[in-house]
């Protein structure tokens, strides 16, 4: 069954989130000052895949790897931009 789940994120440059295969990442937003990733998953799917989530502050450099933009979050006066690295 398709269901929306949330996954907590750390405030680190790069992290791995394990989701069922064919999941669709919807957004990242703060919930009580904790970054959370929301995704549509299939609760009947048992195969999993790794998603590399990267967080960059405004003005921070980015290497030339391919990424897909997910969302921008504000934590106090700081602004962060969240991407999924496209794995080839």
C-alpha cells in the first residue's frame, strides 16, 4: 500500500537514508527544529535502496556531482538547501 512516511535527518553535509525501492521523496521540512524527510513508500515492498541526502548552507561550495533539489529549510537565521545525489 502506498503510504507517506517521515524520516529524521541529521544536520550534516551528507547522509544515507534507506527507503523501499521505487519510493518518491516529497520534501524536507523542519518539525520542532528537527529536519524531516517525507516520502511516498510502498509498505508491501521489502527491497530497499540507499538515497544520499546532502545539505548545503547558502554560500557553501558544491562539487560537480549530479543532484536533484528537494527543498530549502530555515533554521533560525540560517538557510540550508537539501539535495539528493543522483547515483550513476
